[in-house]
C-alpha cells in the first residue's frame, strides 16, 4: 500500500507515518467554490421560445387575468335580487302613565318580526346583466390586447439581440484580415520596402476595429437586458439562438392589413368600450321602470293582565316606486348616457383613422426597409468585402496601404448600417405581424 510519509519515518526511527492534511484542503476548495461560483451559462432562446416565455411570465398579463376574473365574478351576480331584510320591533308600546313600559297593559302592544324583499324592475335587472357582460367582454379585450403587446415587445427585443449578435460576430470576423495587414506592414518595414507610417496606420486600423467590436458588445449587452425584461428572473443573460423569422415576408393573413382593420388588436378596446356605453344607456332607460317590494311581518301580543289570551297579528305590505318626477332625474341620466355613447363613437372613429394612418406608415416603412436591407445584404456588403480583400492583396503585393484603410473603414460602416437596417426592419415587421391578435391566446 502506498502512503505519503516523512523521510524520517521511512528510516524506521522516530514518529509513525503522518498523512498529509487532505481534508482541510478539500474544505478550502469547497469554500472557494462557494465564494466564487462558476459563471452562469447564457440561456439560449429561439424566437418561439422567447415569445412563449414572455407570455408565461409577464406580470401585466397576470394583472389582466386577475381583472378578467373579477369581471367574470361581477357578471355572475349582476342580475341577482337584493338581499332580503329582517325587521324586529315593538308597536303601540306605552311609555308613560301607570302602564308605562308594560308589554301586557295595552292590548295593541305587539312584538314584531318581519321579512322584506325588494324586487327591482325586470328591465333594470336585464340592463345590469348586459352592462356586466359588456364589462366582461371589455376585460377580455384588454387582456388580449395586453398579451399581443407583450408578444410584440418580446419579438422586437429578440430580433434586436439577434441583430446585435450578428453584427458583433461579423466585426470579430474582420480581425484576421486586419491582423494580416498589420503583419504585412511590419514585414515590409523590416524588409525596407515599407514605411513606419504604414505600420502605424495598420496598427491604428486594428485598434479602431477593436473599438467597434467593444461598441458592438455593448449593444449586445443592452439588447440582452431588453430581452431579459420579458423573461423569468434569472442570473444568466439570454442569447438569441437559431434563425430569425423571415423579416422580409408577412403572413398570408396580413397580405392586406387594411382589410381587417376592425379586428386589429389596437381597436378591440374601443369596440368593447362602445358596447359598455350602449349598456349604460340601456340601464339609464330602465331607470324609469318602477321597483317594488314585499314585506311580511308577524306580531305577537302577550296575555292580558287577567290572563286572557290575545290573538297574534300578521301584516302584509307591498310598496311600489313612483318615478313620476323624471325631468330632473331619469331624463337627465338618459341624456348624459346618450352623450357619452356619442363621445365613445366619435373617439372610436378617430382611433380607427389613427390606426389606418399607423398601419400605412408601418407598411411603407417596412417595404422601404426591406428593399434597403436586401440591397445592403446582397450587393453593398459583398462589394465592400471584395474591395477590402482586393486592396489587402494589392498591399501584400507591394501596393499602397491607403486604399485598404479606406476599404476596411467602409466595410465596417456597411456592417453597422446592416445592423441598423435589420433593427428597424425588425421593429416594423413585429408591428405588422402583431396587428391581429393570436386566436390561440384568447382567454
């Protein structure tokens, strides 16, 4: 058996073998791991995953769901009758004279217990139910609109991160030809065919590229923070993984965005709000219908002083409201609700026109950005890369450095311009792609 021991113990004399202190070492390593944990692994998210997580974890959607549940409970009790009322009392009770406070002295003294139930007019109950149902539909519409807004914001944030990552990676890919130019400049300087100015210019170009890469990394971190806003709380930052949606194409259902403008998510609250205003008008009209109530009272009388029994009493009472002075009450309420309905209808029309303008602007912007992006991706950027490669080859063959410096600067700018176009196109695409709410998300 192999053991670690001191030289003195192996010579046979002195103290017995003593093992090395392994346990304290292991405890120290565990303590270091606890104090300095390993870096969190980034969370890779595809586009559909980001939208699904945003739906599942948005606090605003939880709030809308709670309000929807509250509206559903209100609608369930809207047409219910009022609670009955229990009445207790004494009638014809003497309070002065020789028979004061005697329950048996006067034969009219009665101990009463009664029950009263109010019955609102049926038209009022139907109107209240319609108003509650309209409020429930409005809560559903607001929940649907909020969910659609969350999906759109998450889509925009994911596309922004994806574009920032691609830009950073493209700039990192320019390091190798830049380093090759620096090496060539140094070699030519050492061989006597180059100048110090060229070597310094090549090194300066490399440093400027690093600045651009740092700026691109900052943009990636900012985009990660924007996407984290829609994800569950976590330590690791998200990373956009996989292919982005086809930003240059819209779904077949959005071929003509103006055809279904009434079903756009932005107009759903106005449709439900107009229904609420109409239900409020019906409630005001029903205010002219009279309410009535029914009461039953049982009265018990004590025996007479001579011991003779007295009969108990039963009283039935029916009361009916008399809405006869409607000029300054119900009529004014009806006029106010009509005016409110007219206001909502006018605001609805204004919102429809504003939505038409917004959609036309977004569509024009998306179409223009799509053409620019395709041209930038297919023509401008490849030409800039070819120009930079050709200029570097000429410099390596003994040509001038200045053409490569200009070509490299232009290539970097074209990469940044591509990122800008991708970001703007992504925002325009997300706005158009989420004009209509997803039917699967309907509460």
